């Protein structure tokens, strides 16, 4: 049984939509209806906006130490309820239960980190030019914030925004994905049970464009944060421009993986293989373009194919399953089109390349060899369990090919040459670079892309600063 009751949180009150509208929530592994997701009416959204404004007044004036205590209590409650929340996450999103538990562990870490870091939103004293003057640079919360998040990491995507805002002293109105609502609802219950004041966190659902237009058209939110596609990000940025809201945009990627011939190939295979098929490849920082140097290309493709064939695809709640379904039926023909197009361009399918079963949205983990740069999968983000491989010869060649797209989120490099690693770290046009390992997302470090992968950072002091504004005060004591 699905563990979570789906409700909206508005001004500290759990509710359904006032007009009774909703949509079904489906389990992507079984296609069964898990629950109904309420839709906020215009009146509901206006109430949430006003609640956010009032909640901000309370939370802004709460001391950082007191804010941290509430956030720590919420983190402890999430930790206590982790099994149930992880089950909710797996049922609505599909990933294996073990992956869901890892994600919720990350949620706890992010929340604790921001709670602590909020106590260190330091300003500074600037030496004055005139006698008797005192010049202060002060950091203060930017104001009520709003956020819209994608479905692929229902816990991570939401908590980065919620915790960043709360740690800085902002209130937050968030619209999680209607395809994965239960995880955010479960986390919000933990905040309520931890004593978060009414209005500081509001959670709504609805038709995405209608919600975003109403929320971003309001002057109340002063900050917007979004995780999702480039197209939607550009649309939201345009809506936010009318009221000059500050934005953080974490958008799509198409991560190159560069494997040099001096790399530890077995280690590169183990690391990149596991990271590629995590979450069925539905990860913005997933390895998606494999450039392997000529000398080791065949052995790498063979090794990757062998490992891929061993993946067990199925319901994420079943024992031994290592890859779950895609989020929705709409994603299956997308995978089929990528594979068909690659074949038409001369690529070879070494394993996979087909839908699995007739119930649920399962697609076989797939490896494509000898994929030319002209194939669609080399220029469009696949967001699925398909790994295209292509050889390269020289350093300059692979840098040019890796940087040939407008994306710039993550990239990965495998080499045993420290000098070569340093050169390619500088050359790659991405916001995140992992050398000989893929862990580019940790609570204490900035996470974000460049170019059309967005701007701004979540995580680290940069993520807290995104919810702060700077005030300069100069004072002469005349008494």
C-alpha cells in the first residue's frame, strides 16, 4: 500500500484543492493508481502566496540558532521515517529501494548542512574613509521564495531548495512534480512536526503552467529556483522577469565521459557503468556521451556491455532489482527513437535496445557502439538507460567534441596522468568535473551548470548565498 496521503500544505494546514480538481498518481512499475494529486485553484495559490509573505516575517526574525534547531528536528524525523519515505519514493518514481534510501540519506545531510551554515551568513566591516564612520556589509534573507522541481529526484530536488531558503531565513512556496508528490509531502510533514511556523513552507500542486504563471506573476516571491528542462527553464525565467525575481536555474545536461588510454580501465568501467544506469539514466548529471581513446576503445565497450547485461530490471521494491522503470509511458518511444536513429547512422547495439515486458515502463539498459556525432543521441539529452560510445584519437579532438554542445552541467574524466587531468579540467566547459570518480554532488559544494545548463548554484556557501541579499550600511555617530 502507498504510504502517503497526498495533500497540499498551505499556511500550516493540510488540504485538498478548493475546487476539487485532481489527477491520478501512477506507479511506473505496475501502472496502478496510487492516489489522487490535488490541484490548487487560483484562490488556493493566492492563499499560499499570502501565507508565504506572512511566514517570511516570522522566519526572518527567528534567530539562526532557533532556525537550525527546527531544521535539525526535521532532519531527525526524516531519518526516523526513512524506510516509509523511501518506499513512497520508489513507488511513485520507480528507482530501486536501495537508491531511494541513499537519496533520502542525502536529503538529511543537505538539511543538516544548511541548518548549520545558516548560522554563518556573515557580513563584514569595511574601513571607513571619514573619521568616526562605521561601514558594515550585511547579509539578509532575500524574501519569500518559490521553487519548481522535476520528478527524477523527488527528495533531493526539493530539499536543496527548501533547506537553502530556510537556512537563509526565507519562506518557501514549492510545487513538486505531480508525478512524484508523495516524497515532498512526507518531508513537509516532518517540518510541520518539527515546529516550523505556519506559512514558512507551503506545498502546492496543479497544472504546471497555470501554477507557475500565477506564482511568478505575483510580486510576493522575490526569488525563484528551478530544476528541470532547458525549455521550461527559459519559459519560467521569462515569467520571473516581469517582477525581476532572482533566479537559480539547474537545467538539462549531456555529460561527456572522456576515457584516456592511460586510465585504470577496470575502475573506469565499474564507476561509469554504475553511475550511468543509476535511476535508469534519468539523471541530469548522468554520463551520456562516452568518448574512449582508440587504444582502449574495444575493451571498454566490451567491458561495459558485459556489465550492462548483468543488470536486473524490475519493480524497485523487489529484491535484487538494480534498475527500475522510466517515469512514464511517454519516455519509451523517446528511447526507441534514439536507438533507431543511432542505428540509421551506423551505430551497433551491443545489448538492449528494446522495451522490457508489457506492464510498466521498462526499457532495457542499452549500449550503442561506434555512434557518430551526427546521431541525435550525441546532441540531445537521452535522459534514459542508453549509453552511446564513440572513439577518439587526440586530446584536442576530444575537448572540441565534448564542448561542441550548448550544455554545460557535468563532465567526467578517467586518466592516470595528473598533468593531463589538470589540462582537461580547465578545458571542459561544464560547471562540474569529476576526475576518476563521479561524485560531483555533495551538500557542502556548489552544484550547477554553465551555458544552457543554467546558472547559479545549489549546495555549499553559494547555495545559501542564492537566498541572501547584500545591504551596505554606513553610519556616523553624532551623539
